[in-house]
């Protein structure tokens, strides 16, 4: 097993099948061939076969009212992305980016995180938007990308998303990030997003707390998110 939470240079290989571009404006993972993804991404979320995954930095406040999907798709085209792009956006600085790695038994787990804390919330806080079909406009966002060479079953993919979410909440608890609504420990922000990039390697059926994959995944998420939170606080002060 090993771990590495240092930011990757632009254009460096993440794995044998993926490369990462890290700039002031984005994190862009290009895949050598389409990979199955499960995500809450704004662009091409849900269960998809993706050629690239984008985490795009956007202004926190803007007068433009272009749909987020259009902004992400247009930006992907400007970067030469062909095929299906899974895209999410954030107001967080790309300098907050942290990467954590774990490996065991030929299975690799990599977690990439960026963090903004301006709209920290605790699950169950009173929502600002009081209609079911409302779409929030706030942007703060902890965005997480999970990349693995393992082939997770669909059930395991869902369990992995659960583990990512719990581990993110644990990192916020460790850092004592406070909800701006309730004044209690936050479990995320109001606009968090997560993308899982599934692999073609050893089949993994379980990702929970009783199995090694779940342990290593949670460790990596806590490490990456904690590092991103630390950068955010060191740069912009306590939140």
C-alpha cells in the first residue's frame, strides 16, 4: 500500500489509462478509452460511458445566465475533448486540489478533491429553496473524483459513492467545519459533486467498511479532502 497527497503536475499520467491536466481553471482527466462513470455531475451525470471528466472553476458571482451544461460542454470542446464529457463546476480554487492514492492486491484507488467552504451545510439543515423543483444558484463546493482500475459491480459503485460521502463528512468533522445555517458540524456544502470512474481490472463486489477496498477508499478521501480544506483555510481563513 502507498499514499501520495501531493498535487500532480499538469499533463502527468494518473494511471496506464488516464492523464490529468491541472491548470488555474480546471482539472481535466482524459481517458484512453471510454470508462463507465457514476456521478452527480451537472453534465452527463448518472451512469455513463465517458471519454473525459472535467472539474471546472467558475466565478462565484456572474451576470451570465448560460445553463451550466452548456458552459461545461463548450469548455470541453475548447480543450479538444471528443466524445462524452462528464463535467462538474466549482468556485473553489484549483490550487486547493489534492490527490491521495492507495494500492493493494493489484487494485489502485486514486481520489482527487478540490474544496470551497463558503456554503458549508449539515445534512438536514433548513433548505433555502422551498420548492422541490428549485435549482440552487450557490457555488462553493467540495468536488471529488474517484478513479480505480478495479471493475466495480453497479451495486459496488453505489456503495463506493456512499463511502466517499461518509468519508468526506468525516474529514469535515475532523476539521470542525461549521454549517452556516445550523451552527453544527457540516457534512458537506450545498453544491458538492462526486464522480466515480470505474476500471476494467479485478472485479470488486463490496466497498463497505468491512472490506479492504472500503477502508482504503475512505482513507484516501479523508486525506485528499482534509488537504484541500487545509489549503482553503490557510489561504482564506477559518470557515
